[in-house]
């Protein structure tokens, strides 16, 4: 997982993967089938571990708490002290060539599933816990995902975690609130 996270899908050569896994290439192929299958397993592990912040956000009691949790948890995941900076799902798709279109499609679908989950959850809030009338849950979900992806790119570019938390805080000051 860490090799794909730091190198991206195409940047992770089999020599990198064999060294990281302490396995021969034939053993990796026997265990996983091919590089793409191994990558998908790495992404599953990432989504269950460092990338699990989406689920934590979806469990929040209010729309604003969802946004705050998502953004700040994403910052911790993409700019943490114990993991590579950036996001495996974002980094893995950058510079993917046409010959790896199935990897790009897989990662795109994961991101779209996240947008759908966020939009559905934002729609589920009501009353004081929800969004003001006229808000577009789908657009807000895409805004949040776009910001999370931007935070990941910024983290991978060396922007300090504290600065990314400031960005998250600024977004929360702009979050739509009910007047009642």
C-alpha cells in the first residue's frame, strides 16, 4: 500500500513492489494475479485504514459536523506524521496512461461513490441538523470531495498540516447554515 501511495500506480515498478513485500515477482503474481489486482487490494486496505475518514464523517449527527469531520480527518490522513503525504486514491490516478484506463476508471468510481454517499447523507439530515432550504446536497458533496482532493495534492506538495487545517476551518465558516 505504501509503495503505491508514494509512487502511484504506474510509478510503482515491480522491483519496488517485490522489495516492499519481500516477495519475488512470481510469488506476487501467484498471490494476486497481476499488478492491477495487487493495487486494488492496496486501495481496499487504504480505504479501511487511513482512508476511512469518509465513514467517520458520514456517521456525524449534523451536516456541518459531517463537513468539519470530513475535512479535518482528511487533513490528518493526507498530511499525517506516520504515512506518506497525499492520498492513495488521488495519487494513484495521477499520470495514469491510457494503457491503465481500468485503474483510472476504478479510482474514478471510488471517488464518485464517495460523492454519492456524501450527497445521500446530506439529504438525510433534517431540521436544525440539515442544510438551509435551497441548498444543493449534490453540489455540496462534490465541493467537499474537490476540497479533500485539493488538500491531498497540497499535502503531497509539502504544504504543512497546520495550513491545511486552516483551509478546512475557512471552508467551515462558509458552510451553509439554517437561519432558524
